[in-house]
């Protein structure tokens, strides 16, 4: 089976032969530029159609990326109001920013 490009090129060549053959030799000598332009346009259109109808992939597969791991330093919890504990540091702090040894021991003691 012929590919689409080959079919279009054969059609363009056949059209050029028909256009050029229909002219008499006298008309062909007078309008050789016209025949060349017409043949070029037909051939160009056929080539352009062959290129644009080439098989392009219609489905694009994109691999799913795993979600990034959360930042340990951003994870914190509050066992009591006014106290923040940070698992990455194994430490708790009061709301004023001071280290809270009491809550650190309660939460992270082993």
C-alpha cells in the first residue's frame, strides 16, 4: 500500500502532466512561465499536504511524579495552647520563643 505522501506526490505529478500536456507546443512556448508556475503551485500544495498529514502522535503520556515529601521543619503541633513542638528538633517552645524543657520531656522522653 502506498503511503499518503507517495499518493499525493503521484497526484501532483499527474496534474502537472495533464496541465502541461493540454497546452499545444505553440501555447507552451508562449506561456512556459505560466505552466511552470502552475506546476510549481500544484507540486507545492501536494508536498505541503503530504507533510501536514504525516502521522503525528495523538496521545501524549506523561509520567506522574510523586508528591514531594513535606518539610520536616515546617511540621509542628501544639500539645497545649502557647506551646509549639517540632518533631525534627525533638523540642518544644513557648509562644514567646523560649525553649520549654517541661513539654519537651513530656512529648519526646523515651
